[in-house]
C-alpha cells in the first residue's frame, strides 16, 4: 500500500487520493495553435519511467491538491509541494 504525505493531513493511504497525472506546463498558445497541437498539449503526457512530478488530490480527506515527486517504477516518493510551487 502506498502511503502519501498530504501537506495538510499527514500520511494517508493511497485509496484516499486521486492522481491527476504529471505536472506539465502548456507551451502552446490556444489562440494560434492548430486543433491537433492544442489537443496534444492538453491530453498527451510523456508517461515516463522513473521520477517525475504529478498532481494528487486528497479526495477522501481535506480535498486539497498538491504535487509530489514519485518514481513510477518503484513508487519511491521524494519531494512534495503546494500548488504554485510545482515549476
Ligand atoms: Zn489532506
């Protein structure tokens, strides 16, 4: 069982959380991008193996969002932070 450190509630079981995928920054201007480029920016992720940052919501707890660095191969957790500190 993966234990995630909610910044507000402390360590909790993974089943209390929802993952919203990797932290990314949209680098495409929606005013000038083609439909395909915009769809790619919104929906496609790298899905890499190894350490990366991803968004989590403590859905069955405080309902707050935070990011965490997690290794997708080992589930090792490293750093975490609040929205606005993800870049
Ligand atoms: Zn919480």
